[in-house]
C-alpha cells in the first residue's frame, strides 16, 4: 500500500512568492494534517482537515491556508514567502483524526 | 500554553545497552502520547503510542511508560542496535474541541555505537 505521498520533494522559492504543496493521504484516510518542521526542532501543527472541513489551525499567520479535496488529498498554500518559512513541511493522515498519524516524507522548502 | 519538554537532546549508548528518553507535558487534559522516529531525509515514523488510560505499553524492544500525575512519559529501548540511531520525538495530544493536533518535543538524537 502507498503511504502518504507529498509533492514536490524539494522546492526553492524567492521571498514574496507563493507556493503550493500537495499531499495524498493513505487510501481510506479521511483526516489530513500539516506540520512545519524547522531544522533541529520538532514539527509544529499548522492545520487539520477532516471530511474536507478545517478542524483546527495552529499559530500561523493568514499567509498560510489549506484545503482538502473530495478525494481527501490536500493542498497547503503559503503566500508572500519569508526567509523564515524555510522548513520541511510534513503532511500526515489518519482514518478519522487523533490517533496514529502517518507522516509523509515532506517537502523541503527553501526561501531565498 | 501547551508545551512538551524532552530530554536529553542527544544520547549516545553502546550497542546492546538500553536508552531512555523522557518527556514532560503541560496540559493535564492530554490523552494520547505517540513517539516518532525520524531518520535523515525522511518523515517521522510512529513507533509506539500510549493512551491516558494505560500506564505502560511494550512492543518487542520498545516500551513506553506514562505517569499522569507527574505529567511524565518515557520511551525505553532495550538491546539497542545501530539501526536504532535516529532522532526521536515525543508528542502529546491535548483534546481541543474536535481538533486533533500533536504538540511535539524538541527531539533526542540517539547514537548507538557499534
């Protein structure tokens, strides 16, 4: 079975640009969460979606947005990129949310 | 606010010895505690988890203990092997009206020396 797949794996953007990151959950999983992992730190919660509805949002500015599609895949969008947005962005999925999130390998975003 | 402290930040052990990583959480309502292993260039991988109604859980060489009163939980790895070398993260999940988010610790870099 395919795990959580994220694309692209690596990305370089310029300050002020916009970026879209994509995530496909494990088949049958209806909950998707996004996390930001800065080098040397633990992942930080950005969003959780379940059944295409936003269920939670972490302490991130409005430049960050996300959505979940009818097939349960998800996009994370970041506008007006800052140097500090450079990080590994992780997507995780679970059947319903809460227990046993499975993480993808992430998208490494570098803002220059 | 919600916080998880993790110690130590680095840990070196000889192959075959045991390793213990400790975490403390701040939100006493937290009810789920997963542990993740992250290897270089990969996403975190769930290795064991425990719910708040259980004090201890074991899976082969890995065990987790939970002390709700002290708000502590620990990961124990016995008979360590070189492939156990990685960064380990603990997390706590506070119930927040339908939101299932994990608060992660800062990670422990475990090195198993052959």
